[in-house]
C-alpha cells in the first residue's frame, strides 16, 4: 500500500520513503516502524507492540524503539509522529 502525507510518499510494500519523488534514505527498521504507524494512524502503539511487530520478537533494548522514532522525526518532522 502507498501512503501520501505532507511532501512524502511511503511505499509500504517496498519499505521505501520518497520526498517530492526523491528516495529518502532510511534504515530497514525505521521503514518497518513507519509502515506500522501508517497502517493504523489513529492508534497509539505500545512499546511492546512496536518491539513485537517491528523487531519480530528479537531481543533488543527499549532504546532501539526511541532511537528509531527519533530518526523518523528527524526525517519527517516532529509533527509527523
């Protein structure tokens, strides 16, 4: 599915982010996190939901969630997330 917001387009199948038709570099887990957020934009995801759905049960620190959200805010703007 493709999502349009602000000056961005996100291809949820390819996990590719575009800004004004130019590819925006983002890491795989950042893209998976963005796909999760866009899949249900009105929902507030818990940290545990994010860890389970983005990292598929891999053991990572909670800091990984916060770092990836911070990186997405840097790419998209603070108002986006």
